[in-house]
C-alpha cells in the first residue's frame, strides 16, 4: 500500500468519517450448524477504487495510536450495536484493541454506546487479546470487571497463541474462549487435535463457552462438534458479509451453509 507511512492515521480518520470503514459480519453457528448464535463484526476499508483492504494491512498503525484506537473502537461499537438491534437474540462480537484496556474510561464509553443505541448489554461480546492485559494489568482488570458488571460479555480471542493463556484464565473474568484457527486448520493431526480437546475440556471445567475459529471443512466441523465445542465460525459456514446478506442469513439460517 502506498500510504502505510506517516499519513495513514489521518487517512483512516477521514475514511471513518466518510463511512469507508465497513463493518462486515461472520456468523458463529451452534455446533449442530442449525442456527446462528452470534456474529463477529470485522472491519474492512473500502478504497475509492472499490477494493477492500483487510485490517491486518492497517491495524498495527491503529494499535500504536491511542486516539486512532479509541476512534475506531467507538466507530465499530456504535455501528455493531445499532446493526444488532435488527437481530433479536443474536450476540454481536466486537474486536477491541488491547490499548483500550489501559484506558480507565473505556467501560464508561461502552456503557454510553449501549445506552444510546438501546442494545441489551448481554448481546454485546467484546473480543480481547491476551496482550490487552500486558500494558497496565490493574486498569485492564478494573475495566473488564466494570464491563461485566454492566452485563457485557468478554471473549478471549485467538486463544492458545499467546504466552500467558493460563495466567489470563486465572485472573480475568471471562465468558468465552475462541480457539485460534491455527489449531483448527491442523486438527486432523494428533497434536492439534489434542490441544483442541484440552482447551475445550479446560473451558468447560471452568464454565466458559468455546467458539472454534477458521472452520473451513465439513470434517473439521464434525470433529469440533464431537469434541464439545459450543460454536463454530469459519468459511465452511460463511465468509464475513455485509448487511443485508447477514440479515438474510439470520432470518433463514439454512441459507448459511448454502453460502459455504
Ligand atoms: O483475529 P480474529 O480471529 O478476529 O481474525 C478474524 C479474521 O479471520 C478475519 O479477517 C476473517 O476474515 C478471517 N477468517 C474468518 N474465518 C476464516 C476461515 O475460515 N479461514 C481463514 N483462513 N480465515 C478466516
Ligand atoms: Mn476476533
């Protein structure tokens, strides 16, 4: 990309103001594949020429800039909470930049968005990374507790790929683990299969739900279902899609596998 340098920050802020940062949604199916329990909000940047830029191309700039990180979080949260009003009973997952958890007012910001949009707090699930915890553990724990007291759900994203997974499980109040797709894509191999079994057993033992990410084949879906995963997410069911496609899938979950 040409503008990955200094002016990417202002360009991204301009893109948000012009609604060129789009929020797409990917379903998280119940393990039997029969219904959509949740959706994950995933951002994409629509350039003037119509091409879509994936977040991995620009998220490192956001992650390093507190103003940009907050602007993007508010932007996606507002959009996702508004969109979720159309989908009764469905949880909406939103990825939150680790930097937000060293922001002492972050829980208040989320709470204000919930009040302004009218979404039930229990239908908002914030997806956090283990690194959310590293910059300022005390503030992060306080913020996460405030969010949960407001009724918001917390999911640990990309579980198993960080290096403090078990410590985080001990200290953080969580609702869900999302198994990283690195394990799912190799679950035909004994090592990955054993790790997946161990994560699910651990999560269930401490009362957490589990979503497997990156499910791309029927064989993977069957294995994960038999292993006791609660929810399945990945291209086998659906790629992330925009509204109105996601609304259509939610009205008729049978349409989801048809999109695989
Ligand atoms: O870090 P996180 O797990 O939130 O990353 C989600 C990213 O993974 C999104 O950009 C999404 O498009 C991508 N993704 C979702 N499902 C699949 C899948 O089945 N396979 C692959 N390779 N990528 C996926
Ligand atoms: Mn995620």
